[in-house]
């Protein structure tokens, strides 16, 4: 069986970059922000809600915890 292509954004990337994941229609469904060390700092997810936090919403990343991607939270002003 052929391996399914990975569609998730990588957890590490170019330091200071922002990567975008798009749906089949070209709409941005996720942005991932990378820190100066190239590790993910934050996701902003669009188009779906997690138990009332809203859409869009954010997930912070904490590399001292497992899993690193933390639970969803509402966006802060200016995000």
C-alpha cells in the first residue's frame, strides 16, 4: 500500500518563518510561527472550533512538555 503524503506542517522550520497550510481550495486553514531556533512557537487554526474556544484559535508550543503542542486557546488581541 502506498504511504499517504504528510499534510501537517513540520514542527521545525526556518527560524523566524511563518508557514501556511491550505485546503484544497487554497484557503489558509493553519499558520505556524517558528522561533529563532526554528522550533514551532504557535499555531493559529482557522475554520474549526475546539469545545468553545472559537475559530480562529491558537495553540502555543511548549518544548518542555509532551505533547509539545498545547491545548487550544482563544486568540489574544493583535494575534
